[in-house]
């Protein structure tokens, strides 16, 4: 679903109740289909490991993210999006694109 107005954007974001660290984790997990380790996510996002762990826990509870230990190295856990997580990430990207477009129009004096 692509939001078509700023009101629709607000509805998408608030209906998902996604906080910034969760959004960052969701969008990063969507970026790479091969999964991310928490170490990689910490380095990429700049968020503290404790913040990412809380975001991971919430997204997992909501059914948007799953953890998987590869057979060859059980010390490493990777996170992946579920199908619902991929759908939510797509909605969030659409919402963010709309927001950026609206901001550009406001700065240009179009709105």
C-alpha cells in the first residue's frame, strides 16, 4: 500500500507503531536478503547494541523479524524479515518517499 497523502502517511506510521530504531532495523533487514548479524547492524546503523536488541525483540514479537543460526557456525545469529516484515518495510519506504517529496515541495514553496 502506497500512502497518497500526508494524512495517509501518518496513518501508516501510527498504525504500525514503529519507533525509529525499529524502523532502521526493519529497513536494513529489507536491504539485504542474506540476513544481518547484530554486529553488522550495529556498525551500519550506529545504534547501540542494547537499542538494537530491544528493537529486534519488538519486531520479532510482532512477527516482522525472525532469527536464524546457520548450521556451520552456531555462534552467529542472523536476522531476516518475515513476509509480513517485507510488506511493512515496503509500506515504510513508500511513506518515507512521500514525506521526502512533501518536504521538497514545502521548501520549494509549492505547497
